[in-house]
C-alpha cells in the first residue's frame, strides 16, 4: 500500500490516504485512528448507491446512521447545517464518535462544520468524492457555510462567511469513485491542480509544474486511475506542506503562507457571484462553475502580475495552454462591466476595510500584492472578457 500523505500539525496531524479500492476498507482505516462506537455518514446523494453502501458496510459491527444530501452553493447554508446538527443529536453521537463526510467539497465543508459544533466537536473523516475536493477542499480543515445578506441594498451571497478551521482526523480519497464524476466536474478539479502547479514553482519539494501537468490531466480525463492516484497524491502533498506551514492563514502580511492557495480565487469569487457571467461549456453557454471561475481567475491574476510587476506574458500563455488542454474556458463569453466584478472583489472576506490583498503568480511561485486600485483590476478583468 502506498504511504499516506501526512499533514503535519502537531497534535492535529493526520494522514491522507489516496488510492484505489479504499471505500470498502474505510471502516478499518477509521478504527485504526479513532476509538468510535458510532459513526454518522453524510453522503452525497449524487454518488452511486453502490459506493455509498460499500462505505457504510465497511464499518462492520459499529453503529452506523446515514443521511444523504444534494447540496449547492445556495443550500450550503445555516439551514442545512441545522438539519445536520439535528441528525447528529438524534443519532446520539458522543464525543468519541465520528462524522464521515462522503461527498464533494460543499458537503465536506458543511459536514465538517457540523462535526466541529456537535457537542463542541466530534472527529470528522473527510472522504472526498470529486477531484476538486480530493486535491483541495478535504485537506486543510476549512469548514463553513454561505450567508445570504443584503449589503448596500443589494442581495449578495457571502461565500464561507461562517465557519471554522477544524482539521479532520483522517482523509480517505478513493480515486475509483471519480469514474462516475461528470467530465465538467473533472475539468473543474483540474483548475485547482493548475493552480497548484503554479504555486509549486516556489516549492523545491514539489514534483508539480505547469510544463509537466499536461499528461496527468489527460489521464484524469481518460480515467487512467493509477496515474490519477499519483497525481492526486502529489497535489495533496503540496497542499499539506502549505497548510502545515501556515494553518490559519496568519503568515506575516508580505509572505503568502496559506494565502498562496487563494491564487485566482478573489477574481473567481467575483465571477461566480455575478449572475451575468457566462462561459462556453460543452457547446452551450453556462454560468461558470467554481473550477471554471478559478481557471479564469488564474489568468486575470497573471495579467495583474504583468501590469503591476512588469512580468512578461509567458506565464499567462502557459496557464492558458494548460487550461485549454484541460478543456477549461480561457475567457468569459458574457461579462458584466468590470466595475461590478471589482465591487464583488472588494466584498471578499479576505479584504480589509474594502482593501484587497491579492495573490499573484510569478515564475518563482506566488507573491502578495496590496490593493492596486481600480484601473489595474479593470484591465485584469478585461483580459478574460
Ligand atoms: N482552498 C484554499 C485553502 O484550503 O486554503
């Protein structure tokens, strides 16, 4: 068996197992690290029933309760959190028991928060079932829900406005479940892998690079699972090192620390939260999904690095080529005025008093940039419109 990736966080350290056929052994993996007598499984209703049943039956004689959710950004809410908390109370989960989050990033984020709150904290085991959640969301302990709010008279969705850093006790990523993952979602996960390949330029220990990421991305799209497992592991290893060095995004303000992982995300959240944005996907026009917006956000951030750091456009061209190879959009087919995107960026929870801190891609990894003002931001937005 391949060695797990360790997320080294002193007493909150944990292993991330990545491989094939892991769901049928989930119970064994959990009981090796936890002394639980009961588990409650929050399942993604979009996952094939056979995979969900395999995971549940792997717990043998432990008491198992289950509930299924099909969540989206709008139901990533306090209402859903409350529903989950009631289920944990009704399942009589005790402090030594465990929550299993079997699903994509949204389910993992809400279930993780429910675990953090139930009886002031029970263990959570993240079992990501999408590429995006395997390489990013399930590792690092970010949990949360969105809030619908009215700001300056406008109704807005504040993403992950309520949450906690709450590290899982274990992460188990069975790449076999990706077989049923729709192509669009596979591509969306690849956007985070491209982000990691850019960040990896500043990490001498990483084998990831923009130049090398292409064939691994082809393997994801073609379903070559042994190669995919290695690729996911390498992405998790990069994220684990970043998180271990700066668990709570509290690095000194000029050092990126964990904020490196937000590369492209300030632009992406603005693109996602604006209902007028469109991309061409599978020969039709659609509102950008998170990964598609992240890919566009990487390009806008690369353009901003050219404007503010005098960087040449070589890196942006490489990112464009990687996105195109992954089948991801490289521009918006419909975009609102840059002003609306900039206003949304300034509402980002990472902004302070409306002033942004942005992460820029460079050939040596990432750099932080203080709010450059509206004109460079507008030019960066225009580059993807
Ligand atoms: N997805 C960004 C982070 O975990 O920090």
